[in-house]
C-alpha cells in the first residue's frame, strides 16, 4: 500500500532489530523502503542495508549538518557512488538555518554540488530545508535555469511559497509524521492545495513519529498513520492515498523497479 520514501535504517537506533523493523514495515503494507545517506563516511553502512534486503534502496549524500566536515565542493564522488544499482537518489542535502551546525556558505556549496550530481546522473535530488525558504527558492530557481533536475522536498514543514515554487519547478513534496501533529494546521492547509500527483509519504525514521506514536522511536510501519491523516486531508480513503503516493514515488525514483520484490 505504501512506500517509505525516506528513512534511516542504518542508524544505530535499529541495531539488533533491523530485520524485525523491516518485517513490521512489510506487514504494514510497505512495498519499498528508501534509506538515506547523510555522510559519505557512513555510506558503506547505508549501502550494506540496501544490499541485504531486496525491497530496500538507498541514496548517497551529505546532510547540511555535515557540510563543514564532509561537504562536497564538486559532484565527482557523489556521481561515482551513485553508479551502484541500489543507489537511486542524491542526498539528503540542502540548507538548515535552524540549527546552523555548518557554516551557511559550506551548506550552499555542498547543496549546489549535489544538484550538479543529480543533474548529471539523472537521479532525483533529496532536499532538506529548514528555516531557509527564501534562499532555497533562490538556489532551486537559479539551478533549474542551468539545467533541469528532478527531486523531492523531504519532510516538508516549510511555508506555502516554497511548496508552490517547488511544485512549479517540477519537484515533489514528501510528508512525514509532522503532518499529524496538532500544531501543524498550517501545513495541512498547504497540503490540501497541492497537486496530488506531487505528493510522497515518508517516516524519516527514527525521527518524527506520527500521532499516536509521537515521542517514541519512529519506524517505517508507522507510515500508515501519516497516510491516514493525509487521506483525511485530501478526503480520500487510505488505499487511494497509498496508490497515489506509491505511483508518484516510482514516477520520481525511476531506478527503483516498478514492483520491488519483498
């Protein structure tokens, strides 16, 4: 019924339980899991998880928090690592001006290098954006004028202007457990107005567990709760939401087999 389009199955939160976590996800109706790269020094672990399970795929990238220590000044390493059959996306990358764990100029350089890698490989860009709406709009617009690329605004919780500009530029919007939070009424209003053929769903596990699991370790099986809230927002049944978001995932992540084996 669902794809978990963004989770972190390599994280130590799942050590000793990874098989069971993935099994519970399958039982909850997840056909495909996308586990996300955040540091090149940990890429081997990310890839190892993807190689162990036929229905798990991965991305390669450097999170904006890691831009100072591991940020890429060019696309070459990303392109080389993306050649593996299990690597289906570039990122996560982007801008995080909320925590500012890396200097902003380093985040921007790293982000633009990932965009170049996405453009040259044809793989979708996985974008992290927090408290950086104006600069994100500027960079995405500027880079798109230099050559088209595909991508997704992951774990979207930003403002309406960024959502609408991302869709205008051809990007997708992925929704996490945040959309289930009581405090997220504005986000639900934005989602209600977005084109349905641009919506994805994710957990960002082990973070951001949806209601009623909020405050607990998140895991892919919980994507169903987010799907139920999205169904309510869009006045659809949950099976329709599953079909729409799964179809959208495969339209974007074309390197993933249309019917990934389980």
